[in-house]
C-alpha cells in the first residue's frame, strides 16, 4: 500500500476513534437498553453542609452551547432558517460558540460558507467541496445577537485564513456589535485530519497560530486567545509537549466527550463523568500551569437514557466548583449529538429532550446566582461514587439547593447551614425518571419540574432525579 495513503487512513481512524471516550460509543448506544450498574446498600442518605460566610458568582460562560443546524432538517442556511431563529430566541442563551466544531476549520467568514484552497486531504473534503452554496447563517446569527446580546466564543480559521484576514474578521465582528473577547485558534488541529498544508505539523501550527495571535493582539491587546490541546496522555502527548514551550496564548482549549457503551461498566463510568472531567482538567493544568481551560466542546453519555442525563447535570457541578480551572464550557450541542432539542421538520416543532430539560433546570438554578462553599456527606456507591451530589446557591436573597440522586432508591436528604440543621420549610421540585432507560421529551414551554411532597419537613430525593429545593 502507498505509504502516504496508509498514513492518511491511520489518521482518519485516529480521528474517528478519538472520542471513544466520545461520540462513537454513545451513538452506538442509541436505542440500546442500559442497566443500572450498582448493587445498592440498604440504607442511603446524604447531608449537604452549606457555608454562607463566602460565595462566588457563577460564571455564565460555563453554560455556553454549541449549535449545528443539520442540513437534512434545516437545509443549507444555518442560523438564517426561520425555525432556527425561533428556537434561539426561545432558548435565549447567555453564551454561544461560533462556528461549532470541525466546520470552523473550513469557515470563510467573508462568504459565510465552507472552503478548501489547498490539496491537503481530509475526510471532510466532500462535505466542503460538494456544497459551495451552504451558508453558516451569520446574518441570522448577527440578527439574534442584536436581539438577545449573548456572549460569543469565536473559533478562528488558522487552516486557511492569513493573520491579516483574521484581523479584518475581528474588526468586522466588532463593527457589527460583537464584543469579541475570546478567540480559539483553530479546532482540534492536533488531529492530522483537521489540518491543512499551512499547519501540516505542530511546528507549522505554532508558527501560524503565533502569527495570528500577534496580529490580533496588536489590534486588540485585551483579547484572549486559546490553542487546542490534547487530553489523551496529556502529560506526555507530543502535541502538548511542543506547544507548551511557547507563551503566546492565554488559555488552552479542551474538548472532552465522555461517552461509553450502555453496559454495566459504561454506565458506571458515565455516572462518574464529573470526576473524570475534573481530573482531566487537573492533569492539563500540570502541563499548562496557571492557564484557564476553555472546554469548548463537551458531553457525557452512555446513550439516550436517564443515567446520561444525571451525569451531564453532575458535570456542571464540577465546572461550577472549580472556577480556578474552568473559564468557559460549551455543551455539544443544541440539536445534534447528545442534543438538548429535537426537531420535527414536518411540523416545524421543537421539543426538549431530557438533556434539554436538565440543562434548563441547571441554568435556572445557577445562572445569575452566587454559589456557596459546601460539602456533601453521602453514602457511596460503586467504586467510591457519592450517591448524591449537591450544592447551594443564593439568588435574589433565596437559598436554593441543587441535588442529584444517582440511585434507583429514594434518598433522605438533610442540610445544615453554617453548622445548624435546617428547620425551615422548603419548596421541593424535581425532574425524575422512572427507570434507568427513561428518556422523555417535553414541550418547549412545559415546566419540567414536578413538586415533591415531604412529610414532617423531611426531604426525600426521588430515585434518579435532579432536584431544586428552595428554602422558604
């Protein structure tokens, strides 16, 4: 076999399997039946200890979103589609990434389409070259931004744009009302399949991205730029070792898709996704000390089921509890992969998936809140996993507890505030699941939380549930 062809095929395979902690296993799991992975103890309980002597504002950039508009559903006009406009208006996001994913590497901002201008081969060539009329929908994106004023993480094209063109893009976006503060220099160039001739190896990537960073910062010194780094064998990965010698970037970008098969082992690992995400961040900070991490793509899944949804919600607690490490997080994504929203093209109707319902609960509790320092005393399950995760926030003077029950049993839940056991009544509402395989959908305007009645002011978390508990 031709050596160049063999190298290309190996690179394609590497990219396709890059997410076995990623989309592959999770997509294979669609439609599969997952079993709850743990034998549970007879008695399970949890107590949250809340310290109100200090609080930290929740960073809304950790609630950011990626958004793809699948062509088989929305055609080739992206954000310009009327139903795309309607959905984003209804979601009213606080932060979006643009463009999303691999397609940022082929984005020509001047034409709002895809392009390749060299002979570097990737698995995406056909999707780029065969659709010259495709638009990302920047005009629609701009219209939405003018209306909703969300923050934007921009991913710039270092594959094909010159530094001068990048500066023109920066100026154009600011002239259109975008307060550009954060720019990623490419999407996953550590994979050979996401490169071009200009950045064909790490040395060329450093040269090109450094030139982009210098040009952008000459125009806008306060601008923050990040470079994508590898999570796999992070401390010894050749890409990381090469780029860490340089200091032209302000942050590192992490893409972490935690995806497993829906077997017992995969389900157990999925429920531990929060720990896995935090440990990945801690490892990266050993390689890139003192640099914030932008998790501009992430997900957690072992298929469409309740366990995946609980894991996804739990990862958010990991982000919120480590503001010193995570500066940006953009879930992947609104309407594809582990999607928040489902779309019926025939009726033009959007509905929330369980992921979307969980995201809405998380956002409603944490966005605009101050998070208290707290600790959880919980029965452990499996290999030392807390049966319950929880934290507390203050919002408009109201103390709100957020708790996740990762077991199939009701769990008595108590909380102490500054060392004192709670004696106040609470309003307890929950998004709960009937079984591990439960995966519901909700109307866009439906309240996904159901009131949970308590006895003698004793709180019990329903099985497999995400809970919002407001102290009266």
